[in-house]
């Protein structure tokens, strides 16, 4: 699964308080346990902790231990009590309480899957999912994947996964259920605008190798570039394609960012450098009230900065693809054609915890060069063109047709 994230490496600072794998027994009063854990525990045997963080004075953490003790004492099947799972559940609950769809906790197994996703190859159905207005939604089905072949579309609502209701499910929980070994199947209960009822779609998982880009020459002088993902390979792949375009008859460019769920900010910044003059703002990282903003600027060769162009977006355009589309419009007044983008304009930092688990925390919001927020808002196209079910049935791309119509008059 891909996001517009910043990975700043490992961080071994204690988060709120430390836990151990060993089962904690309450042999004495809760006050004694509290003093033992939060008094001695911070100072004895904690070599891995750089600097402990004490809970705020107005937070009564004894409530946690009170609840834990009552579970231990009263639960009907005490053999099912797994201390490690309880601890992970508590940390996950802290992250969920922030009501941010992109702040979440990953246990060690989930952390490994997350790291695998960033490599661009994994097993699953090949769709990017996210929460939109707290509803689990398909951001984009990736090209030539089981999800796309099954007919899933950007904007589809996932009501159930193998019969499990998703109304209170995080993005990461949904991904863990959808992902699975090649050859196995998952059933998604889908609702789509225009449908009267939900539909069950059974999809067989496969190995997902995600392409990053391709291009073709249209109408003799228009380079049609389709970017599918801002992964680690896109920059080098674009360099090769750019050389082909520069030596071709192409004089204009259509950049297709539809169903592109994003990826690395640095890759988006690198690609922007081909289309904008050096030193122009790509995006602004806003850390919130009273904190200094960070500006990301182009550093490229600007070889395509004089080419007339338009950009295609839709509900599946998210994160890094929204950043690129936004900077091209703000800096060059390039027209966006299609449908409103997803609105994934937040920055996540990945912090490793000492047992191999991790926290993914939203630390900032992305703004376009003109200072407009992308998060939860998205980009509204200058020329709105919606694709209908009939367009799909007839294999008609009315959005691309409109882009070809508009660009032919651009000079």
C-alpha cells in the first residue's frame, strides 16, 4: 500500500510508557503495581530507552491497570488472555482515538507487510484503499491487477470484506484482510453511486508487480504520458521515457495521473523538475499553527517547461499525484481535466518501536504552491468530465478525448 510518506528511520524513544512481553501479575495492590511499573520501570533495566516520557499530570494511567486487572480476574476464559495482544490493542486504540485515518499502529507482522509494500511488489488484489469521510473507499485499482480486472473503480465503497463489516475498520485493518497469498480469494461487498444495492465481488489474489509509467505518441505530435505510481523506479523510468519524447516529433504533452494513488514526495518533486523552471515551489509542508512551513522546490532540468500540456485527474488521483497536478496548475496555469481528486494531502512519519512494531503518525499537511490545502479537499478540475458505466462498457475514454480536444488548440 502506498502513501505520500516521509520515513525518517528508527526512533527508540519511549512512547507514553514501556511494556514487556512477560505477563504482568497483580500479586498486590494496584498502587504497588503502579509504583513498580512507572517508578522503577523507567529507571531499571531499560537500556534501550533513550529518554522516558512521563504521562501528563492530569492523566490517570492507573485506569488502564484497573481494567487489565479486572480482565485477568473476571474473563470467563483466562487462557485466551494474551498480554501482548492487549498491549498492542491499547496502543492501536490510542492511535485510533485521534480520528485520523492515516495515523495508525502496526504490530511486527504488519510492519513487515508495510515495508514490503514500499518495494512495489506484493501479493493481493492491487487496489489502494483509504477512508473518505470515515467510509472505507477504493482510491484506485492499479493497472492490470485482479482488482481492476474484476471491475473495481475509484470511489467504490467497501461495505464488507469476507462478510466483516467495515464501518469501524481502519485502513490498515482493511488492507490486512484484503491482502493474502497468491491463489486465495477475497470477497468484497461493494456499493457504487448509481447502484440500488451492494454487490459481492469475489477476487483471486495474485502477485502484484506495479508498473510506474508508459507513454505513446498521439495525433502525430502529442506525447501521452500515463503515470501509475510514484514508486522508487519512476524517476529512472521517466528519465528514459523523457529522452524518447525529446527525440520524437512530440510538441505537446498530456499527463495522465488518473488512478495514481501516489507514493514518494521526493519522486513527485523530481518529476516536477522536468516541467517547471528550477527553484519553483512544488509543495508546502504545513506543520500546523505557529510552526514554520517547509518549502519543496524544483531542482531539475526543465526540459518540458515550454511544452503546452494538460493533466488528467480523477477520484483515484491521490497524494504525490495531487501534489504534481497542483504545482503544475499553480505555477503554469495548466488545466486539470476529469474528476475531483481523492484529497490525500497529509504527511506521515514512520517511527519504529523497540520490538519491531511501529507507529505511522500524521505530522503535517501538504499545501499547493498557492497555499491551498489538499487534505480532505482534493483538487477540483478546471474542466469536469465524468466517466459513466456506459463509457466503460463501450471502452470509451471521454476524459482523454476531451484532453485531446483541448490540447490541439494550445500553443
